[in-house]
C-alpha cells in the first residue's frame, strides 16, 4: 500500500527534528481536526506547541493530489 501524499510530503520535506516533534505532539493528543472537506481535499487542525500551552492552526490543501499538497501553519517555525 503506497504512503498517503501527506506522509510522503512530511518525510520528504521535514527535518528529523520536526518529524520527531510532530510525532510527540500527535502521540500526546496535541492535534485536533477542526474541519475537513473531502471534495476540496482540505483539512484544518488545531495543534498544540510541544513545550508551551500555545495552539496553532495548520491548514492542509490538496492532500490527495501527488505533487500539489500545500501546508500552511500559524506557528513561528520556519
């Protein structure tokens, strides 16, 4: 079974540190799905910072389209 486009994107574009932090945030319940549109292939999430009680909005667009996936985050991470 091929990896979903979003996982390909993360492992191709994320550093080891970002992937490690993301896994920890997810494992500790720091990710909440706010909204998903299966027709437009968009989803928005509320993501908690892993060291502070701060939340950011993350928007994923075109998550099923190879090569077209877009991710935007309100977080200060570059």
